[in-house]
C-alpha cells in the first residue's frame, strides 16, 4: 500500500456536512421559531447558504446565513425576531420599557 497523494488527501478539504449553526441567532429558540424551521424542512423549501466569512467551504458546525431562494427572506433574521421577547421588540420600535421590581 502506498500513502495517499497530498492533493487527494481527505485532510486537505473539509468534510461535506448538513449540520450548521445559524449565525446571529440566540441559543434558545421559541416554539414559534422552531415551528417555522420545521415548516421550512417539511415543505422542502430551497435555501441559499452563505458563509459569513466569505469562504467557499466550511467545517461541520460552522455558522451560516440561510436565505429562502424563492422570496429572498433571510431565515436567520426571521428566526432571531421570532426568538426575541416581546419587550425587546417594543424597545427596538422606540417604546419605553419599564421594569417593575
């Protein structure tokens, strides 16, 4: 047996993966956000995958940005908005939020 030639070595290229992390999304997802992701999966919606660093490949578990191909909706942004608490959404709109202690 001969060693694998360097250009063909599997260590040179990252492995193909279908597991990624959504960039800029909280660790905790609301049930509504999970339902949205499940619907995308169940409907087999075609998604565009973008690596924020701009590289063409990434290792398993890398952060990515997903966009629905049909309507250009950014999945990451929608999931992040669905996972925000209501008071945070109001605060983002300029409403004063008061915490009662």
